[in-house]
C-alpha cells in the first residue's frame, strides 16, 4: 500500500498538496483550499462557485468568475450555482477573474 503524504494536520487536508502528490483526498472535517494566493480552511466537503467567491471576498459574486485548476494544468470554469466536491481527485486550487464590465 502506498504511503499517503504527510499533509493532514488536525484533520485538515490541504487539497493543493494532495493533488500535487497524486492522491485522492479523504473525507475529513476540514479542507484547506487555495483561492488565488490565499488559503482557507473550510468545514464542508463541497461548496458552490458563489460560496467560493464570497469566501474569497469577491462580491458581488455575479461580477466575477471562478476557475478550478486540476493537477496537470487542466482548468474548468465553475458556475455560480455549480457545486465543487473537494474529495474529487486532482482538485488543486481556484482562480478568480473579474468579468468584463459593460458600458451603459
């Protein structure tokens, strides 16, 4: 059996470290997620795009988009009401971008 990386501390799994090590994150009480350059500890196994944007201080969330980055470089845009499961293998981090403002 392959050893898991030593990146679980006090029941907190760092998703970025698990993805880089090629391991599937286990179900635990807290997950450490990275949005842009900041890390956040959350006590839920999944969140919506809207919840992630609010957590990162990107309000109103309708003015931003959030992109999920997987190990290996693939990216996926997350809809505001789309749920992201933190136990999915390869979830590395999230990036936010402001949406273009339309001139009125």
